[in-house]
């Protein structure tokens, strides 16, 4: 690979780029340019140059077709470049793109009203933003303002985003090296039924005792300023951990006893992914504040904070401020309306339920064939498969997970692996809700082969 191609030839940084420098780089120079000019912001980049994406597949520059079992970044629930989203973006960008943040447009008010129609009372008021972190940032600010307190409780395996308040409530990664997090953030253990830390006589997770103990510790540490609990109904980046039935209601009771608000972050689980419009529907709870992001824009940057008129009123009276450049932007709000149209018209909640059963059955077959599959979990089209070296001890190996993920990619399946201390590698699957059974079967076949090969190589 030449160190310096015409496209990469150095120019003074103040000079305008030449046509050659703006032309699409060859694949040869692509990685040289990427290494030279991109900040590395997380795990290694996937060594593929992606040219385009459509439906359930992404296509590489060298002509490979890769099944996208992560829906982009767990967002593209309608698949890539869904024709109705393409039409909405084209129409909206040509008529009304972006506005002064204090101006309103029809797509924004329509989306706020329509979101409230999909939700139980009293979740009637929406703030439309851009990213998941931003929605949690706004929800935390609102909770602090209306309670007059500042302490925030979250799961020890959480991921709520990379901005200050969201990152302070994120415990699964990224805490070290950035100085103090916001004061008054506390973690409670995530209720992990596969690796229970509090056990009943039969060895199963005793989540009630775990939750009581967790809040004993919270009460011991609190300075009397508990504002809110911010949690995911199913922890995704934490390794697809689904709290048992009854847990969320008990958590909400703990919040109520302490005058705390319950904020549910449905960035990944919201809008039909788990087989119902919202994952919290299973739990018989209604959060005080709900945050939506990823799935709401189906791949475009759109997020929402939704709360009751009562909380909104209290926040308003206290001067709630969350004035951002892209708040209430018409372009992405129009996309959100189209996402709701497609979800309803195509009954994608039902589809996620039935495809979820199909996926689960396929994963169960794989587990029956391979000893290294320790656990299968998840709901609807959000699934997790935990790899272990030994089913008895549940011992893990990061090499095993890395090997399976790598081989899947070579065979044409993109998946994400969660590797956290004390757990095996958890393969996360969240295909588009529009995926077909044939596409899911293809993914399962590739996964089966990759696991078989990794097992044989041990
Ligand atoms: C549950 C959850 N909340 C919030 C976020 C942060 O979203 P964003 O990256 O859009 O800020 C994520 C991202 O993975 C997430 O999974």
C-alpha cells in the first residue's frame, strides 16, 4: 500500500482541497487516510469499506454483502434506506429542513401528539432532540429540577450515553480517566438470572433480596438527595440482561418510597423491537419520564423525552432550559412520523414477536449443538447468546467471542459482542424488524458454522 497516494498527498491545511483530494479515495488509500485522519473513539474499526446499505444488508466496496444483525447501531428498525424514509427525507429536506430552536412546525407537533397516542397516560408531553445521550441528559436535568435533588441511581451494567450526566449514569464502560463524574451517582447490581449474585434455595436469582440490599446501600450512601432512577428495561450494552417479571414494579416502588422519579431509557427497546411498542408494557409500570432515541429515527438522529403534563408543568415553572441547536427540528421529526406510520401499518410489533420466536428457536437449536453456548436470552428481536468455555463453571474467554464474531463477519454476518468483566462474550442480535425469515435463517446458519469452527479450534 503506497504511503502517499495522490489523494493523500500533503497540502497546507489552509489551502482549499484540490478535486483529487475530495474525490472518493481508492480502497488502497482508504485505510491509510482513516489511520492518518480519524480519531479512534472506541473498539477497532471493522476492516470493511462500506459503500451502501439496503434492507437487512450492508454492501462493501469489494462487492461483499453483509447481513446486518445490529441494525446499524441498533437503530435501523425498518432496515436501511426504507423507501418511505427515503421519500420523507427527500420531501422534507426540500421544503422545511431546520429552524430557529424557538420555532415550531407541523411535523414536530404531530410527532409529539402521535407519540403520546402510543403511550399510556399520563405520558403526554414530548421534547424532541437528537441522540440517546442527549435525551438522558435532558431527562436527568428535568428530574433534578422538579425534585430539587441531584442523586441518580442506575444499573452497574448500564449504558446511557457519552455526555456528562448520561456518562455519569453509565457503568458498563468509559468511567476511568475523565475526572470526576457528576456527584451523587450510584450503581445497583443488574438482576442477571444467568449469573445470580443473590440466590434462592434452588440457586435461582433472588432479585427481591438483591434489590432490597441494593437500596440499603443506596440509603446508606445518599445525602438525602435522591432524584431519580435511570434504567434500561432490558440492558443491551450490559449483555442483554432482562430483569425478571416483577422487578420493574418493585424498583418503581423503591423510587416512590424515596420520592424519586423512575426514568426508563428505551433507546434500544422502544418502538416494537421487543414485540410490544414499549418494553415496559410487560412490567405493568409507567415511567415518570421515558427516553427514546435510536429506534425513533430508525437510523437518523432523533430522540425524545416524554413525561406527564404535571412533571412538565413543574419543570416549566422552575425555568426548565434545554435549548439546543437541533431541538424540534422538522426534518427528523418528519422521519419520526414516517417511522410511526410504518410500524403501525406493517404491525411491526406483531412481526417482532413472531420473528422473535423464530430467532429464539434457531438459537435454541444452536445451543443444543454447541457446548460453548451458555445462555440464550432477550425478548422479541433483541436477543443475546452468551458464550462460555465451560457450561458448568460458566467460565468465559474473550478469545472465543472474538473468534466467533470475526468468523461471522468473514462469512457475511455482522454482529456485536459485549465483553464485560465477569461475563462470557455475549453476542447481541437486533436485526431490522423488517427482516425476513430467510434472512434470519441465513444469519443463524452463519452463526452455527462460526461457533462450530471456534469450538473445534479450542
Ligand atoms: C440504552 C441506551 N441509552 C442511550 C444510549 C446513547 O445513545 P447515543 O449514542 O445516541 O447518545 C445508548 C447507546 O448505545 C443506549 O444503548
